[in-house]
C-alpha cells in the first residue's frame, strides 16, 4: 500500500505551495489518479485525515479525487480502448500490443484556498 506515502508527498507539496504564497488555509485538494497507477483511491480518502492531522492549514480541508481512465491505442489495428475495462486486450482484434495514452499519472490537479 503505497497510497499513504504518495498522499503524504502530495500534501507536503500543497503545503509548500501554500507557504510560498502566504496562504494559511487550504479548503480543497483535487487529485487526479490514473486507473493504471495501481493506486486505490479509497485509501487516499481513508487516510487523508491521518496525513493532514495536526496541520492547521488543512483543518476542514476536503479531498476530491478524479479518476483518469487508462486509455490505450492498439498498435496492430489502431483501435482506441479502455485498457482496464478490456483487461489489456484490444476489443476489436484481441491483441495485447498497445501504446498507453493515459491513466498512468498521479498529480495534484487543483488547490482551493
């Protein structure tokens, strides 16, 4: 379960941005989590309060998570498809040869002050 460490680093980055910009209160953090990262968003939600506990700037801060679909492009037939939904196999030609186009990223998408 790497979610706690990743969440800790995301909160630390938000805290650094807030301090650099003289902001004392963070109302909401929006994370974008690619479904191909292997991260389980439920753990981000579960441990957000633990990671922010004792940090006054995050008191009553909300966490929003946006799931980015894992899209792939079949290198054999050039079909675009959701890799997770089709278990890594092209629904058109059943090839497993693909280029991943999205779904591998994790980022802080937005911070509301």
